[in-house]
């Protein structure tokens, strides 16, 4: 129970950064190496590596064994756990969308 | 675009704490005052107030105007935005559940 809570905290903390979310969005299209990831973000390889370490520790990505390239790949389990936690609150956000929709009519 | 990214970061950061998630779980059952929230967690009123401020800043709760009681209430919009972001990755976590299911057979 406590472990699960900690895992969720680590996942949410890793997602609390726009660059890390952009990296995940890029990886959703397919595996990529550090240099492939660094290009579109115009940040240093070191900065990308640091973000990848945070994502890897949170179980959000896995990295290949190739010592040079180590392509990164999305891992679904932690994302699923975060989505599962939020799912319990669906009635609250569905309700707020309903109200928004009503307001727009 | 940048604002939306920041809002999402603030939401995920607020969710990256087991006590704050437990407070939201309690508020899912109905509005509660600071002292009502402090009881089951056996933490100080000050600590609860601090967590509530983080949740309020992230738009996850709103607080009543009553100067003394100020009951807290869940706000769905930020939770919905977080769930919406995760929804884009559904294929990854569905896939990992499929693999788990297959493994368990």
C-alpha cells in the first residue's frame, strides 16, 4: 500500500514537467535515442539524459541495452496506474464538463 | 499552450504526494473542514492547511467563503485535464495490461 503510494508519487512528480511530458509525447511515436530526443527541444544532451533518468526511475520509460545508443521506449504500467487513480474521480470531471457544455449552449 | 503546460505541471506536482491524494479521496465523499480532514490523518491542522493551499493553487479544490470553517470541495476541471493528458497514452497501458493478462493465463 505504502509502496504503491510512493510509486504513484514518483510517477506524478515525473509528469510534473513540460519537457518530460514532451519527451513522452515524442516517444509515443516510437523509440528514440538521446540525440534524437535532444534535437527538437534544442536542449543539451546532458539535460535530456537527466530527464530520461527521472522518467526511467518512475518506470515511465525503459532504455535499450546498447551501450552507445540506449534508445528510450515508453512503458505503459506507470501511466496506467496514474490513469487508474484519476479514473476514481471521473464523476467530478465529467460533471465539470457537463456544466461547461451547458454553459456553452 | 505554455500556460496549459504549466497548469498540468502544477496539477501533477500537487498529486505527487500521498497525503494530498488521501485528502482528495476523503473530499470525494463530500466537503470537509480543515479539522475534519486533520482527524483521520493524525497530522496537525497546520500541515493540512499547507496541503490544502497546494491543492487549491493547483485548482484541485475550492474552499468555502465562511471565514472560520472554509470547507474544501473537489474541483473536477484540473483532474479532467490530467486524465485527458494520460488518455493520449491509453494504447501503452492497455497494451501492458493485455500482456499482464496473457502472462497470468
